[in-house]
C-alpha cells in the first residue's frame, strides 16, 4: 500500500441516540486487498458497514474513499462513487426477477467493465434462472444474486456483510473462493464475518473489534490463533 | 430548584383540573341557559374525544368511523323513548347497550383489515349504517324526525329546567367515561395499553395480549359513544341521519381535538376539547378557515410533536398531571435508557 | 324485461369503469407505499375544479384542460410525497392517516371557500349525450363507453410501466424492501415521489371523466374515496386488474340497487362490498 489507500477510516465513532456503537475506529483497505473485520455479536461490525454506506444515524470522524470524504454524501452518491454493499441477510427484492435485481445493482453503481456476462460466468446457475423471482431461489443462489448485484455496480470497494450466514458449508466455500478472483480486478474487499477461520483464511489483513473499538489488527499469517481468540472474546 | 418548579407546575395543573371540575358541578347555578347548552356540548365532545383517544391513541385502532356509535346511540335512544315509549331515563342506558351490541359485528368487519386500511374501512361501515338509518321510516327516513313534546317535557317543563337536566345527564356521562377510563388505564390493562402505544412489537414480545386489549378498548368505547349520542339527541331534540351520524362533529372535530391536545395521553383530549371550544367561539365567524386552521395545526402537530400540546408541556414536567401508570422505581430509568439502543444494535 | 335488466348490468359495468379510474391511483399508492391516502377523493375533486376553471375561464375543451393538468398533477403528486408524506412514512399507521386526513379537510374547505358549496359539472358537448343503440334494449352512452375503455387502457399502461420498464422495477424494488433499497443506494424517497406523481396523473384522468359525467361539489371527495377504497379492497390489494373488477362490482351493485329504489343506490354498493369483503377479505385477485 503506497500513497492514499482506497478506503481510510479515521477516528470513526458511530452513534445511535446516546449509544456509541463504534468508538474512534481507525482502519484502511487498499485496492486489490481483502480485509476482514472480526468480532462477536454487537461488537460494532454492522455499524461500521452502515456508516461506510452512509446509513448511520450520526457519525464523528472521517470516512474517505481515495482521499475524498464521504461524509454528507447520500447512500446513492456513495454507491455512484464506487462503494457496493452485499447486505447482511442478502436483502434481495424478492418479487423481482434475478435479472431485475442485477439490473438495479447496475443502475445504482458506476460505469465500468463488469457486465451481466461476467456475473453469469461467475455463477452459471443464475443465467438459467434469470427470469425467476428472487424469492424462488435457494439461499445460496440468493446470495450469488446479492454478490452479483453488488459487483454489477462496478465498485472500487466491495463490502460483504456476513455473507455466510445461514448457508450450507459447501456454498460458503464456493462464495469465499470467488473473493480472490474479485480481488484480481483491483477491487478492495471489506469482509465482516462471525466465522473467524473462514474470513481469516481469505484475508490479507484483519481487524478485531470489541465493544466498538479495534483491539487487534495485523496479518492472519503473522498472528497466532490464541491471540486472535483472546481479543475476540475480550480476555 | 428545578424539581420543585416542576412539582409546583404539576400541582397547579391538578388545581386547575379540580377548579374546572368544581365550576362544572356549580355550572347550573352560575351560568345562563345558552352557556349551559354550550357546556353540555363540551361534555359530550369531551366524552367522544376520550374514547377516540383510547381507541386510536392507546389501542392503535385508527378508526375514522366512531361517529357511527354516536348515531346508533341517538337512534336507539329515540327508538326506546319515543317509539317504544319506555321511560326516557331508562332509554339512555339502553342506548349504550345497543351501541355495544352493534360494536361486535362492526368489529368483526373492520378488524379483518390491516391497520393501514382499517381507517377507511371503518368509515365505509359508518357510512353504511348512516344510509341504513335513513331507510327507517319510523325515524323519519332520510330527513329525520323531531322528538314529541310529551317526551321532551319529561326532562323539564320549562326550557331552563330541561337544559339543567340534560346538562346533569351530560355531566354524569362525561364523569363516568373519564373516571372509569382512568381506572381502566390505572389497572394492569392500562400498563399493557401503554406498552402498545409505545412499541407494539415490543409489547407483544413481553406477553401483552394485543388483540384482546384492542377488542376490549373498541367494545369499551362504544357504549360511552352511545350515551353521548343519547345526550346529543336530547339536546337537539331530533334525530336525522346526517346530523346524528355527523362525521364532521363526532369524528373530524374529535380527531383534531385529540391530535392537537395530545394523542396517547389522558390529559390530551381534555386540553384539546378546551382549546377547540376556544377556537370555535372566537374563530367560527371566519367560516371554512377555522377548518383549514385546524387541519394545518394538526398536520403541524404530527410533524413537529406527535404527542401534541400536552406532549410539548410534558417535556418540562416531571410527571403526568393525571397519573395513570405507576411509576417505576427511580434507579430503573437510566439503565433502561442505556440498554435499549444496545439491544437494537444486537438485533441487526 | 330481460333486456331491461341486461341494460342495467351494462350501465353498471360502465359506471364501474369510472369508479375504477378513481381507484387506480389509490390502488397504486396502497400497493407501492402501503398507505391509504384519505385525501385521495378530495384531490380528484380539487383537480375537477381546476379543470372546471380551465374550461370556463380559458375556454379550453375538457380534453385540452385535462392535458394541461397532467404535468401539474404529476409534479403536485411528486411534491406532496417528497415534502409532506415522506416525512411520516415508516413511522407507523397513525401519522400518515392523520396527515392525509388533515389534508382532506384542508382541500374540502379550501374549495368551499374558493368556489362555494354549489354543485358543478363540466360541459362535455355533444359527446356527452351521444348514445349507441346496441339492440335488445341495451343503450350505451359514448362517454361512459369511452371512460370504460380508458379504464382498461389505464390498467394496461400502468401494468406495462410497473412490469416492463426500469422505473417499474425500481418502484417494485422499493415497495418490496425499502430498507434494502436505502442500503444499496436506490433513492427510495425519489422513487416514491415519482410513483406518487404517477398517482397524480391517474387523478387528473379520473377527474376529467368525473367532471364531465357526474355532478360534483367541494364535499364530494369522501364518497369518491370510499368507492375507490371498496374497489381496491374487493380487487385485492395491489392488483390493478382486480381494482377494475372491484369497480365494476360496485358499479353494478349501485345501478341494480337504484333500480329497486333510487334511494338505495349508495347503500346497495356498500352492502355488496361488505358482503363480499366478509366472504373474501383478501379480495378477488390478491397479489400480496
């Protein structure tokens, strides 16, 4: 990482009413890098994702994409600037077809070279099912649509919020195999996951959140499992 | 210092409430006949407002068809007192009973609609009942019918005497509805209702029987509205579909009263009714504009302070003037405030 | 005798076409934004008065007057949603009902103050009285027939917009899950406002038909709202073809009721609505 990182989060605090969900968090994601956020339930992972896409109630600090501050920008503007979210629970538009869901991803995003064919090559089953309603798909297929929808926005930064939740291990494996391929396109990926081993295996770097603060960061290969576990549970 | 000013304000409020009640008790000896008639109207509207607040503000049944029960009460009273020739004083509680009986099928219809559509659904039912009342030839059909002098005289040979009698009936109805509803709100049922008002889903989780409470409130309101209808018939001395089932008088005004005064509080409808009568007596000469002012005011209230004028005042007071919920022990409050947002994060 | 009844049914179907045009906009706002605009009928009456003013003061033909009002009602609907209704959307049932209820009273009394309480009608010329004799005692007015065919056209066009266009996909997406739309950067407030603009266009069209075919006065709104609501509920929430069918059922019930006794027209419509609603509370063609 040299020069300005793709995403830099500087002393970010996120508030819901009087409750402080994140407290002075610092982190960065480079282009073509996979960064994992790990932490227990309620550690502030989802709040971080929401804050980056501009959906937090109130924030302090800075969130910059390629050096430009995203504060005061609407979610739609942030999406156009090149941030795409795969939301927790997939959140597809259930009465729209697969193709319509994907097209909405394309419409909210920015211009770029990722097209429908790329998505269908990545997930061939979606091509067969493109005319079906999203709610008629299996959970794994729905998650493919959610990832495809985000990729069609041609993001510089892809946010993946708990993409393994409620899916069979085989399906999760397939999805996680896609991440390095996406990284090859120069897209920075921020992965939020409760499944530590899965997300550390794929990550270049990680941050551990506890009660809204970063209490550990580093490279998975250079950090022992005991240390990670201790920080995860707050020993 | 601050706590004592708050407590002082509370006691001033309670004093004003008791002073108001005392004036109402002494009214027949204090005021002229026209003022007594106005106060009778005030008490009827207050009764209807308290009931709409219970139904819409607490039980979350946003009905715009409650005027149906006023009309049913009016027609039932007329039917018992004039057509069936029953003692008119007995006809009044019987009117309440008929309103209650009608509430059951009405409820069976409108409770099938989801909350957002219940409002207009209740209006359809009220409209249907009004049109049906216009088909009753014994009640003068669409143009209505006056009460015969013989029945009217039972309430007083002279107008002044009659006005006083009707006033006392209206007073009794309003007092009964206020006190009994206050007792209802102070019971365990009231705790459940407050939970519904504040957060319906949360209330369901902690084991409040939502549909049971909604049914209870809807059935609770109907007989009181029927009583109000009987009083109004006594005052107007006639029944007619558009007047007895008047959506303007018994629903539009009442919604404005409750919304502006403060929905979901016991004080709100009382304050709202007082303000409404002030606005009406000073602004009624500007015709349609007083409706427009009321409409704009109520929209502004919803946007700015959904709890109405009382909600605005209540921010500066440590407790309710009319206490309904038993207060939790003081240390309980801060922890509750701190833990709520944390829970909502965890749900994400 | 049989021909007489057949004629009544045909007249009822045609009246139902008018009711369906009232209900089309309400059906959209119920299906997309999940609320009932209590001022819906009053807005139809408001636009009818606008059309009346355009025809009488500027001498426009009714058709030209409706065309002039289309952009006005589109932006009117857009701004109403953006500036007022959006502020109370998603905050529960009570606020949106109270706001549209207040709006209804404001519109009614604003019209009373401006135009007085007189009953009005827009002159439609010879078009208004032309009749086709279909034989067997069935006579069809050209105006009611035009309205009925327009109601069908409205369903076809709205269905096309909703299910075959990008805008339609966006509208359905926001209607499906507004929070998800907000999360991925689909501007829900703007899309809702556009949908309300489309509702505004349907209001202008129905106001144009109503002002030529029936009398109206500033307090006519609520009865239009009730009929529209009944058509929407009978048809099944969110289904436009269902709404058309619902309008036709109410129309037939009213015309046949009036045949029994003129004073029974409105009551018959309501009673038939309540009866069918009790049997099929989800409507005839439920979508959700």
